């Protein structure tokens, strides 16, 4: 996709690299992450207004230290190095980097030595966030110190004759009080950006790109009812209308009444919609299967078969729409090159390869929160846009053990009560993801003066920004007590409810 303005971020392996991109985009300027190995010709082709070198875990004096092409310093483009990025700039320009006598992690007070350019309007003594074991001990030629802390005499530098800057601290994290203003100074005052990138401009550009890519062709989309696939479908639907056919498959692993709700949601959608009830065939395939990985593979394979059957009935179609997001794309590219790829970014495993379809991924440049804003611009119902993430295999990975229709009914009822109460108590939108899990154990209880030996339901709710890390949600005790009471009283076969207070890491969000 073409962009009027672009800030390029070179990734050296920092845990905060995505956060840099998010912060720049929040300023209304498109930012894009590339591995530090990107060549100069590729950089010139992108024509960025500025380049940011991210932090990273390496040391510039190590034998295998990741370093960009030296010619990047000769490009007529403003540069900002952050933490390791600062050390890279200084090292390649003839400065000196050494192990710090005392490593610095956490908060520090920034003393501003020059309050122009990068530090325009930044208060002296404002809090910044340090995370480094190495530091600069000698400035490169033509550079000066523009900021320091008690433990870092060189906390920020600037070239006297070119637009090259470096920060030893991380402006992208919330702990750096003036971080947004510092990045804003770089983007607007130094790089000269205007900030014209927003949801409306994205929709306009994406629609034109899809029309151009598809021409007069038709496309299909595997629609899950979730945020990503829905926004992708509406975006492509706006571009090509009813030449897009979306296929929604009920695997039998959906939440209570979800199939009907999904069908109702797309009744007036700008694309053709096909509903397939394949629940019986999925349950038959899963009979007696306990291993979670086998469950996933069986469901994925059967989904492909169902989708393939429906697609074949539509005639010759060359394009498949997917709701791939930017974090998926980033995780597919290692800072060390293709040999260390983290994961494939294809959302519908196997479909493109098996069906010979070309991918249309209109959201591949967006983060999750940006997708929701695009969805609002497309006037998609908020009940879809604010929906919690739901795993592809559905309830199959929330029933520990074998899958039966009876267990699914119990879990659906428990999950529905939990979500109902979270909505009614205004907790739902404060939580990233919430659900119930049916455990493969039974416990002793007493109900109506009689001994019971029945199932345990675990409740899971987490807060998160992107699902990569998560903390358990601190739901008020009275709400949890009410949920537990309802589940035990209203669902036959459950006599105990527990609440999961594990964070990610070390636990995962889903149990399987």
C-alpha cells in the first residue's frame, strides 16, 4: 500500500519494537518495521521521512553484533537511535561503547542539556525508562550531549551538522513521562511529517488497492464472526461488493447461539454470505480424541474440506481474503533473517496452498486497535468490534479431554452465564478475553442434602494489550460469587467453580 508519509523502524530484536511503531502511528504517521538487514536500495524505495533504530539485547562490540549497512548514515534522512540503536550509531560513527560500570534498569530522571529539536518543550527532571548494560564512553566526532541522568552522563546525543539523534532510554514505553512528546518532536519538528494517516485515509487507500488488485475477479473469505475477518470482509466488500462471497462454517464448537447471532449480523452486509452447518461431521471426527494438538489438526483439516466443497460450488475463484494483522507479519520475519522465522502468518492454515488461491490481506499493515478503528469507520456493529478473541478450534480446546455434545452444552451454558454477568456489571469491555473451561475431573459436593460427584468449571479472564503477554483480571469478588452461584444452580452436572489467577507468561491464556 502506498503512503504519503512513512517512518521506517529497523528492528534489532527489542521487545519494544512494535511499541515504537504503535506510538508513531498514534501520532497520525504511518510507521513500518523492517529487519535491520534491509538493504539501502530497499530503504530508498520506501522513501521514509525518518528512520528509527530500535533497541536490542546485543552488544555492538560482540563478534556477531547486528549492524545495519554503514551507508544508512549517509542517507539524507533523519535518524533516531534508541538504546542499542544509539550505540549502533555511535559505534559506526567512531564513538566508543563499553559495558556500564553499573547496569541501569528502570526509572531515571532526565536532565535536559539542550531543549531544542528533540527535547523541545521537555521538562527538566522528567522520568525516563532505562534498560541497558552498555553505554557510550566517547562521543563520535561532531556530536554533543543533549541529555544526561545521574547514572548515564551520555543519555541523549545529537549531531551538530546533521539530523542524527540518539537516546539511551526508551521513549516508547509509558514509564517515560515525556516519551510521546519526544517522538512527536522527532516525527514532526525534525522529519517534517504532517500526520495525515488515520482510519478514514486507510479505508480510502485500501479500497482502491483492493479494486486495483482484483480487477473484475471474484473472491472468497472464510468468515469467523470475529473482528479481523469481519473488518477484512467489509473492506473488500466495499471495494468489490457482491463479487465477494463470505463462508461461515458452524463447526459445532461455537458459543451459545453464536451461529444465529453471526448470521443476523451479516444480514445486510455488502457481500454474499453462505452459512454451513457442519457440526455433525466435526463431532464425528473428534469422537474419542483427547490430545489438544490432534483436536486442532482434525478441526483445521475438516474446515479446509468444508470450505473447499463450498468454494468449488461457486465456480472459478482465484482470490482468498484473510484478516492477517501486522503483528502476524512481523512475527514471520526474524531480525536474524529467514532461518529464525517465528511463525507463519497465514490465518487459515493450508487454504492458499491446497486451493491455489492468491491472498488478499487488506489489514496486514494494522494492529488490533487500528483494525477496530477501521471497523468503526466502516460502521460495523460494535458488538462485533468489541468482541473478545475466540480461538479457531473454538470450545474444543476449552474442554479438557474428549469432546461430546453433552460436554459442549454444559460449557456453552457456563460460558454464557459468565459473559452475561461481565456485560451486566460493565466488566466485559475492560477485559481482553474471558471464557469458561470444562475440566476433566469431578469433585464431591452437597446439593439439597444429597451428595454429588460432578464437574468443575474454571473461569478465565485476562487483561492485555495484544495477547502476547497477559495478566489475570481482578474481577470484584461479589461478581465472581454471583457467577459461581448461577453456574452451579442453573447447570445440571456442575458443582464447583474455580477462578484462574495465572498470568502469561508463564501460563498461556487458553488452557489447551
